[in-house]
C-alpha cells in the first residue's frame, strides 16, 4: 500500500539545513572578529604609547582584557534589564545575565590577582589596598547580581550592578585633582554607555525571534531609539566634561590618552551616524532598518574595547606639566 509522506517530515529538514549551514558559515567570521578584538585589547595600550615618552604600564594587555570583560558584563546585564522593558510582549531571547555577571566577577577578581603579581605582594596585602578593596566590591557585586538572576529576581540585580559601577568609577579616579567630580562623571558615562550598547544587543536578539512581525519590530525599535537619544545626550555631556577635565589641550596628540580618545570619539560618531540611518529607515517603514543597527552594535563593541584601553593608559597631566 502506497502512503503519502508526512508533510512535516518533508519540510523540517529543508528548514533545518539552511539554519545549520548559516550557523557553520558564521563560525569563521565570528572567530576572526573575536581574535581581532583580543589583539586590539592586548596590544592596544602598547601601540598607543609608542614614542610618547610615557612610562610603560606593567601587564597592560592583561589589565585591558580583564577590564573589557567587566565592561562587557555590565553592558550585557544592564542592557538585558532595560531591554526587557522595551520588548515586554511576545517571545524573549534566552537570558545571558547570569553568565555575564559571573564573567564580570572573574574579570574583577582577575584584576586583584594582576595587582598582586605586578606589585609583588601577597593576595592578603592586595585585598588591603585601595584598588584591591574596590575590585573586591566589584567582584562581590557581580556575584550578587548573578544570584538575583539565578533566583529569578532580575530587577534586584540593578542594586549590586550600581555598586559595581560606583566602585569602578572610584577606582578609575585615584588622582588628586577633584576625584569626586571625575567619579561622578564616570558613573553617568559608564551607565549610559552600557545601556546604549546593551539595550541594542537585547533588542536585536529579541527582533530576531519576531522577524515576520514588522509592526512589532518597528514599535520596539522606536522605543529603543527614544531611549538611545537620551543616552547619547548623557554620553556627549559627560564625555566632553571628562575630556576637558582630564586631557590638557597641549598634549592631545603626544599622549596615549589623547590618541585613544580621538579613536573613541571617531567610533562614537560612526555609531551615531548608523543610528540615524536606522531611525530614518524605520520611520519610512523599510524592512532593512535592522541592518545599520547591527553594524552600529559592532562599532559599539569596538568602542567598548577602546574605552578599556583608555582606562589603562597613563594620566596625561604629567606630560603636560613637564
């Protein structure tokens, strides 16, 4: 007796095969992108300090990598918190918050180990230093945030993550000239940057699950665009004030800080241009509005790497005062 093949069994392989091939094809470019990012983080500080006359930073590449992990963890976790409010209906992507928080704890803890190694002190002494104490607070804050995610109380993670941001801002400003003002600017700047990049990451992940629903995608992108406009304004104000405060105008091109900052400003400008293109396409109802947003996310990821380098290079004031 002849039987008709089940339609479901006919369609399923044809749908699964393109997805499998797409996943395999994405492995090589993803690996290349990751290798490039690691190279930028590890060698970026050394390259930026070339011929500046500034003293070398011990284990600068390791410090940059570890701080990149911390910044990525903040970006992913905070972005997920705000992203869920933007896409509160329909299918939601798998949560990355717990993994991000655990990675952040490793990044902060790794910096304590680096501190002990480069200072040639034991771990107990490292914990007792100002930087060691702040890094310990950050590590514990990330662990608390991971616990909130594990207990399915994700909103509570905002409190320990805020503590992480404050501790990082204080750690980044040990200078004698107005450290409180510098730390306050860093709190606002780091929060806005994390929400901008992290929110975009979560929104794009959510829209990938809702690709057929263009009306829903347009509403989600519109909500994110309104939030991003405020975040961009906060970044512009705090970034400008931080630059005027920390970078003397006579050494912009002669210090690693000035050189890295120029690259960061250029990348932020490119990200803003891509955001405007995405918004223009979205308002006109074009289905390709997500393409510039995806490129914007990549640019923001590179900007995060550059920001990590910026936290490692020397304070430029000493060169200006010579």
